[in-house]
């Protein structure tokens, strides 16, 4: 963005709320507030053709904007639900895309990507979704994940790599990829937009 600090200030003036899914110990582990409409419109106009070129989205498909929100990670590790302690996917449809803008610096970690060891899945599709969820849920029920934000490999998932956070960096990736926020809880769990792990998360489907 040409003036990313203006977005930080807009976030500081925004009414953040707990997502409803937090009460169910799933979903985004923090607070959210609507992103400015002008930002979402500008971003969409920029990304629509770029996503189609880079991710082989058929040209005739129109873009649909889902959630577009400021996000602050605030939940302490011991308060995370089991599903928040492992990598996740946003959707299993082929052209569901996540656009993540970091409005914090590299000390806040980044976004990691993973492979599920038992199934070999890195990307969850309509073809493998049910098998993956059957195996994943059985694993989680058999052995509860420890209370921490997931980052490196464990018995269940292999860490493939990370896109590091950087102020004003935008990354776009398929929502079907298994991913997780890699953060340092001592640094990042702060509800102040000027100090915490502030991002803007925008989701598209085609």
C-alpha cells in the first residue's frame, strides 16, 4: 500500500470484536474489525486479474469478496481450542483465495505451510477432504494437541516453509493449503493495533 500507516491508524480507530467462533474454541484466535471499504475495493481491482493469471483461474469467473477485516491475534496459548492448535484450511473449493496484508513487522513471525503426515495432503480438495478430516479428527481425539500456536513439525504435520511477516507485505495463497500463523506469543498477543500482530485478511472466491 502507498500509505500503510494510514491503515494502522484506521485500525486503531476501529471497533474490534470477538468472532462468534471463539466461544466454540475454533476459528480465528483473536479480534476482528471490518476493513475500510475503499481498501477492499482497491485491493480487489488489483488482485482480480493477478490471481487469474498466477493461479490459473478461468477468465470468465467473476470474483466474490468474502470477509475483509483487520485481525489481531490475542488468545493465549492455554486458551486455544484443539482445532486452533494445528494447521487448518479455509476452504476446499479450487479457487478460494486468501489475501493477507501484514501491518506489523517481522518480529511477529509469519504464516507457515504444512503437509499432513498420515494422508500426505498439503492442499485439501473436494476429492480428499472427507478422508483428510476423518484421519485428522481421529488423531486430534486420540491425542489432544498441546496448548501452543503451531509452528514447526510434529508427529502429525510436517513444516514445509514460512512466508515471513514484513510491514506492508501482501501475500496471496489458495485457502485450500494447510497453513497456520507462526507467532511468538510473548511478542504478538496484544490488542493494541499499533503494537500487536495486526493484519488485514481478505478472502475471495471465483
